[in-house]
């Protein structure tokens, strides 16, 4: 197995949030989308903020949302589009830490008033909440959070502040001239914003190659799916994977290459001779020799991931696997698979 010339970086793995509709059903006071006018997404700090903002703008264009995308510190604002649908698009985007919906204002007093209105619908009597703020110029974040906290306490009788066990989290951001007050509706996918680095991902349509493609995206790569067609069923599974990934990321940064011919190993060997870049590919431990022949030009540190980690990554995609596990030979406990990551 070849070794990477740079140290491997761990992939950040988070559970995908439940749908916005599910969360609203669980919160009986969260049924007033008419109050909301702005969607905000927080950058994880990995990758480039500019790449994330550019990707969000492209997704709004592809989805035909008439929205204005702007930046306020490490937060990205999307104004002018219906927040419930926009938040659903942003939750699955690599590089997003959390998503919130609310309204904009040009003053701290206006933001506090908006937070009070939101609190009446999102905080139950005697419920717990926290206000977290970001300020790029002017007032300190603590002053902004303090104004918001006071507004919530005035709006909801018996509400209690709890940083460690908040049922509802409010977000505020202000740059001295423009700001937003919002309620957090879910966590994002995490990871790094997808940039200009391109990784080829060998995909069969099964769980392991699909999970590692998603891991490549969370690591900040633009990806090119490479599939050696073995059957119509495998091609359909790869098409579903491509469609799902294109929904949750900038479609300009996702490509698909279909290879056809006699013999999967021979086809991939010919392709790899021309590729020679970072390659993500999932192989079980007994077949690590195949990887050396197929992707000999790639930089590829070796990871051994437990089966449950593959399942966790795959569950984020919400796909039904093309189940070929009955064909695998299991050695030892059979609890690990050899996964090659582009470095």
C-alpha cells in the first residue's frame, strides 16, 4: 500500500439532523413560518468560507430560489427565500455547522425585539433556552447576547437560561449596520467546505463506496464518481447516489464517470493509469492487494474503519444499499474494512 506524503486528517462525522417538519411537529409552539424571513448557516471553520458561500449561492440558483446570499463574520445569510425549504437544503451541505431561521434588523434593539417574537413561538413556558451571539464590529457579543436574553425572558414567563441543557438555541449576529436574530433548527453535516481539490471516488453502488464518497466531500474535496458498470442494478444505485449528493452540495463540484467493458479490474486498471490523483475507495481487508493494482498512482494512507462507522456515514445519505455483503469473504471477526483515503 502506498503512503500519503501528507498526514491524514480525521473525517468529522455527525449524525444528520431530522427533517425540519419533524422538528416542528415536536415543538407545538414552532408553527409560525410566516414570522421568518432569513436563513443563516454557520461555517465549521474547515475549508474556505468563500467556497461555502459560493456553493450556497449556486444551490439557490439551481433550486430557482430568489435569494440574496451574504456573509456576516463566519455566518452566511440567505434572504428573500422561504426559510423552511432553504434550511433543508443547507443542513446537508459539507462545511455547515448549524442552520437557523429568523429575521434581519439594522439595530440591536430591533434584533432583541425579533428574538422576543420568536421566543413566543419556540420557547414553552418554563422552557430552557440559550442565546449565542457573534459581533464583527461595534458591540461585544456578550452585550448582544444579553439584550437577546432579556427579550426572551420578558416574552416568555418562567423561561430559564441554560447553556448546557437548552431546549431552544437562539442565534444573533451583528456587524454594526446589519444583523439577524434566529432560532437554530438543526445541525449541519459538519466537515469542510468543498473546494477546488478533486478526488476520484470508486463507487460500486454499495454502502462502503457510497460512505467513503461522502467522507471525501466532508474532507473538503470536490468529487468525481467513477463506476465500472457491472449490471443495470449497480448503475441505478450509483445514479441514486449521484442524485442525492447533487442535492446536498454544489452540483458543479460533483461529477460522474461511467466505465464500460469486459472485466471490472481491467477497466479500473486502465482508468487508474490515466488518473493518478487522490482516490477514495472502499475495500474489505482481504482485497487490499486489488487496490494496489487498481490505484497504484494514488496517495492513499490506509484506514481501518469498523463496520458501524460505515453504516453511520451511509445513514447520513438516506439511501437503500445495493446489498452485496453476502458475497464478501470474512476474515477473523469481520468487523473492519480497509478504506483508502486520498491524502
